[in-house]
C-alpha cells in the first residue's frame, strides 16, 4: 500500500498520475500549514507561505526526478529554518521526498543523499557558530534515517513481489507452451494413427476391388466365381478390421476405456498384415529372427533369409518380443511399407519382410523390400531420404514412428534393381518419455 501511494508502478494514463501527485502535494501543504499554525499559534507570513507551498509543490516531480526533488525541498528548508520558522512545519515534504527516493532506488544513492544532508547540516551549524547543537540536531534528526530505511524496505518488498509475479508469469507461459506443444504432438499422433489405418485399408480395398472388377470384365462367359468371392471376402475382412481398429482409436481419443478392444498390435500382428496384402494379390515372405538379446533377452528361433521362400508365417519359436512401444512402431512401419508396395507395385508385387534382432545393443532391425511389381517403373529417388515427392506422408510417418522410440529409418529405391527398400533400426526398449502409439 505504501509503495502504491508513494510510487504506483502502473498508471492508466499520464494525466491520472499527475493528478494523484498533485493531490499528494496539496495534502502535504495542508499538513505543513496545520503544523505551522499549531506550533506558532499564528498564520504564516508571505515568505513562510511561499516556502511551504514551494516545498510541497515540487513533490509533483518526485516520480520523474526523485533526487532533484529532494534537492529542491532541501533548498526550501534552508531559508525556512534561517528565517526562524518552526522546523517541524516543513518536514512532511522532506520525508515524502526522501521516502520516494529510497523507494525508487538504488540504495547507494539514497544513503549517500542522507549522508550529504547530515553533512550539509553540520557545516551550516559550524558556519553559524552553533557547533554545540550539532550532536543534538543529528540525534533529533535520526528518525529521518528511519524514513529512508522504511523506503528501502518498501523497495525490497516491491522487488520481491515483482520477482514472484514474474516467476509466476514465466511459469504460466511455460505451462501454456507445454500445453500447446502437447496438443501439437497429440494432433500429429492422431493424424499418424488415422493415416496408418485408413491408407492401409483403403489401398487394400482399392486393389481388391480392381481384382474383382477384372474378374468380372475379363471373361464374363467363364466367370471365375471362386476368385470373385475371394476378392469380395477380402474387401469385407479389410473393412471389418479397419472398422474395429478405427473404433478402438476413437475410443482412446474420447478418453474412454478401450481395454475391451485389446492392446495395439505388435510383432504378433505381422502375419495378419501379410494375409491382408496377399488377399490383394501380393506375394509376401515374412521372416522373424529374434536371436538372444545381448542384454539378457530370451532367445528366439531363426528363419530363412528373405527371398528364399514365399511363406507368410512368422517363426513360431520367436518368443523374445521387444517392448510394446517398439513392437507397435515396427508393426506400423511394416504396415505402411506393405501399403506402399501394393499401391505402387500392384497386385503382382513381391515383398520380403524381415524382422531381426542383432548387434551388441540388441536393436530390432526391420527390412521391407519389394520388386516393384511386374512391369512397374522404378520409383523416383527420395531426395534427402524424405517424402518421395508424391505429396503423401507415408515415409514421413514411418520415420516419425521410428524416432518416437529412439530409432531411425531409411527409405529409397533398391540399389542395383527395381523396387523399393525400407530399413528401420529400433532399440529394444523405447527412449524415456515415449508413448505407445
């Protein structure tokens, strides 16, 4: 309250501040006039009124020039004392000026000014031959130093409160930035999940529909009903799986309990991806090699190298599964790679999927190779190993999946042949702070 009265930190407009200072000056003038009358039992004469009024009115400049205000009040007080007027009458102006000086700071200037006042008073008393009054005068004026100390205490308190408010504002701004960052990350996660789900399902449905249309148009007289039924059943299965996974994703986004829909798929869901791709006409070889984890994992079985056999079953002995977040990332990477292979290579594409643990760090290595399909042109190189220029987010999404668990991904045309290659290296356990997506 004292700080706001003497030196408000925030004023609406300049005019209101000047009016407030002018009101304080008038109040000080009134107090000084009352003290003069009470002390002398008479009204001030013209010089007395002039000095009292001048000492009060200079307080209107205390905000802009606090030290000059103290100097001006001191210049008024000197003649006032010399003319024999009561000393107490003009003290309120000096106290307000000194307190304002201390509140504004810095403290070095305030205490030097206080020492200068005492020094000038001592020199004046000696000059007028009143050396015997020096000690009593300084003792009686000691409470002036108390006013400076009060102003200094107000300044320290104001700075303390200001620091607390600044820290609170910074903390609030940090919380807002963190909330905005989390919202942005969540939007990316949602977009990535929906892309993985819808792109995969729609691509397979499109290929299967094309197969069904070809069966109907190719030779209507000799309709292959079995092939047509298989294509339509594949479409139905793909729609059913997409609907179930989309429902589970939406339940998670709504904050509902999605335990009834099962956990997100991992490596154990790779055979389902292979069967869905094969239903669209692709030939897929899936091999899972989960060797012993150098850091203490359970040994899994081995398998043939990619390209030796066109089978769609993972090694049943591969029981050393990675962390759930890593397994989900591997699943999504394989899903997107198969989607791209079927989309670009057509139903005749051949794909080799290999998931293996190796190296001293026990990292999981995911490789998806395709031959580009029969007669399919080679895909353009991937500049900077970024998106392949089609405007899609498939490769970007796969790379984000790998990075979300602390891994990395490379994608581009196969060296020395047609087709495309996707290679991801994922740690056996996700980095701290990663979420299961």
